[in-house]
C-alpha cells in the first residue's frame, strides 16, 4: 500500500491485467501539462530526480517489472533506439524493482543506452504520474515524453498492463522534438 492513499485520486478500471480491472493512484497527466518533479533511486542507491536531467528531452517509460517478458522486450527495444537519438535526449525506465535487481537485469541483458530507476521506496514518481497500481503496488505501463522546458509532449497510459506501448508513436514524438 502507498502511504496517504485515503485522500488520493483513485482511477478505478484505468488499467487492466489480463482483462481484470485495476485501480491507478494519482491524477492522469496530459500533454501540455508541466511534468512533475519526482524522486527515485538509481542502481547506485542514490536519489535521482527529473530535474537532474534539466535541459534534456526525456522519454520516461513506466513498467511493472523489468524481469518480465513484455518489459524485457520494451527495454531492449528502447535501448536499441537510444543509440540513434540526439545527445540532448535521454531514456529513463522506472519500475518498483529494487535497484539491485535492475542492475543485475541490465548487466545480463546488455542494457547500456537507457537509465533505470527504482520507485520502490516512496512511489513518488508513480503517484505523481498516476501509474501506481493500487492492488499490486507495481507501476502500470506508460510512456511520458518531457521536453527541455519540462512540458509533457506525449503521454500514453497502456490500458492492458501486459500489452506493449505504441513504440512508433512515442519514437515519432521523440524525434519531433529533437
């Protein structure tokens, strides 16, 4: 459970897992809104914030767990695409996985072009971006594209958590900013 959820926005049925409805905690973000700053932990266990990447284009992928088939395919796809993006852009993956598990997974899978972060401690990112699955305390699958001025330019909340995001639309939006 996430602390303080009594007063938090709950979006019942905002996502599904294998067709079963799930409740997402937090407000749904939309393009044009200012991207909320957040605190997550890196694989080095140090705090990281969105503001640490100020002035860069940020593609943020929210996933339930890196060590699942769809998440693994997603991070590998974006890792491959990251090699060809502008130096002024960064791809961030955020999950509830512990930093140790993220580090092990990335090392074993050859993930070097994207940065992974854990929201396990406070679910700060998850709540601010409306992706915490109340029933599971995992993050739902979503893509957020934040420009250099911290404005959300593209948002996709993937309805079925076990489905892939729209890679082509996210990458087109990313290339459209850079």
